[in-house]
């Protein structure tokens, strides 16, 4: 299945099978949500972003549960990235293959 053929109906994504694929994306902080300062770093362009570990995963991700450790204070872009959306399915496909 190509990325163009992914539909929201093709994969049912829930908290139980999410696998946090979006937590490998760069998260630009564009609004104040209370993200603890030690999770924030400066990008090459000078903006604030969520820090990532050497392997590319977000530093706020609990690697045992694959859930966000700052869920209530997560960045705006993380709140807007809908589970099971087209973008979510694309990231899952790219990460899981």
C-alpha cells in the first residue's frame, strides 16, 4: 500500500496500539503550554523545540509505555496531531516499515 492509498479506515489506531510514531517528529513550540524547560532546546534556526534523544525520540516519551510523560502540558502541535488522522497513518507507515 502506498502512502497515497492510506485512508483513515485502513488502520484503527487507539491508545493501545499507537506506538507513538509522531514522537519522532520535530515539535516546534509555538505557544505556552507549560512544557518543563528541561524538555526544551533551541533548534538550528533559533526557535524552541521539544528535545529529542540521540535516536530521534522525544525526550518526554516514556519508552516503556510509549506514552507522553507530560501529556497534560504537551505542546499545542501534539494536541492537534489527531490519533488515526491521515498524518498519523503516514508517520506510522514510515516508522513501522
